[in-house]
C-alpha cells in the first residue's frame, strides 16, 4: 500500500482515479480547496499555501487540478484563469514537495496534447516539437512549473492527455443532444485528427505510471486516433442516427467563440509511443466501443 496525494480529486478523471486507487489498496489524501476532512490536504492557490504537515509521508503525487478548458467561451480573463490555475497550482505543489525531508518518489503532473499545436496529419509522439498557439503556450508554462520537483530529484511525469471519452465529459455533453436529434455531422472538412482515450484507460495509465520508471512527457491517448469524419460516423453508428449535416467551423465560433472553434478544428494525430514501447496495453482501441461506454449505449450491435 502507498500513500498517494491527488489534486483535482473531484474532477471527471480524479473521481475515477481515487476510486481505483482505493480499490487497489492505496491510501489516498485528496488535496482540496475547501472543507478538508480526515486526511485531506488543504491548499489555497490565492494565498500560495498548502498543508505541509499533511504532505509528510506521501509517497506519490498525482496532480490533475486545473480550470476546465472547454467549460465556457474564451475571453482574456478566462484564458488567464485557465493558465494561472495550472501554473500556480503546479508551482505551489512542486515547490512544497522540495521542502519535505522525505519527498515522494514520483510526481505525475497533468498535461495536455495541446502542446503539439495544429499539425494536420503529422504523426506526433513525445519526441515531436512543440506547436504554436495559446494551448501550446499554456502546456509549455504548465510543465515548466514542475521544474522544482525535477531539480529535487523527484521522478516527474507529464501526462499529456487527449480527449477523454466518458459520461459527463466535455465532448460527450456537447455532442449528445444534436446527434440524438439527427443534426450532428462532421466539423469543417472533417480531416482534423482527434486524439482520444477512454476514461478507463486514462485511469489505468495514470496508475501504471506510478510503478514504471518513465519520466518526462507521456502521451495518454489511444493508439488509434481518428479523424473528425471517422468520429462522426462512429457516433452515428453507436446512436443509430444520421450524420449528414456538416457543421461549418464558423458556426462553432458563433456558438462557443474561439474556444469551440479551436478545440473542434485543431488536428492532433497523437500516438502514445512511450506507453506502448514500455508495455502498457489499452483496454479500448475501437472508438465505437469507447463511445458506446461514454454514451451509455450497448455495443456491439
């Protein structure tokens, strides 16, 4: 049994992660911003403080906290909060770990495939260069904020996560109704790649990283990225609905602003090379199976 601290424990991934860690026999200390209970660790990002006493004895940290990227239209203020929530939180916890007499052996820091930017059909691995744009800038700053932990000799992993498919995830919430109504369709030309991963595989990969000696960036995406056209067709098959109405990118900008257009049209053909090379196996490689689970529909038909 290990003592593991988790930030973002109330989020989509965090809740499932805490459940899986607990079932595996680990002792989980949630890092919370209000109303700590029992072994919870209180932190205050505005005051840049964290409960150091409660961090003592922690053997691993899984840091998933951050403002949701697709929750609302982007404004300058929203983008700043999105950046600050990641950089400030990572700086705070990474710096705190360096002050412990016995720091944890591993620090797994949430990250994102947005670091690669818009790259058409180029295959992207952890060795690929950074891209351009707001999301890439955020990820670069986010990962750089973990440098104190690296300097302290803590094995630090950047879990670059793709689009997580799960009930209640941002993508599923946005597509369910229009596709059920039969008005869903590809976005733009549909050739942009979508790097996806099932929630189960996301959690399995995070736990797997605790015990494997990888450090640095690790792509958490299924080995079978799909184009938006392929994703659209799969949604239609799972829901048994037509998908004949293409959606212009300009319509997404009108509905969701820059956030909607960017997230829907950027192409990231990301592959989980380091996971595969080190023996991780995926439970879900078929996009239809993962979508059926996320949409609570039976598959195969």
